[in-house]
C-alpha cells in the first residue's frame, strides 16, 4: 500500500500527539505505548524513504514577459 508524503506526515503527527498525551497506568497502556512507538519508527522510516524518492515533476510556470 503506497502512501503519499502528506499522508505519512499526517499520520506521524497524530501518533506523536497520542504519544505525548499518554499516561501509562497499567500493562495495557504500556503495550499501547510500545505499539505507538513502533508505529512512529515505521512512519519515520517511510518518511525517509519518500524523501529519498524522486519528487513528482511539476509543470513549469510560464514567466510573464
């Protein structure tokens, strides 16, 4: 499943917001925290891979004469 850079950035933002707001009170919370940290790591890797990918060519804008 291919995701756009914008999608990866949005998901990364959401995961980081959730991570920053979590309070670990029990084992279930600890498991969720670990899962979110894994998700964040995967999204960071995807973002790095997408940044290394060749950007989509945009049409040139004609300059006014």
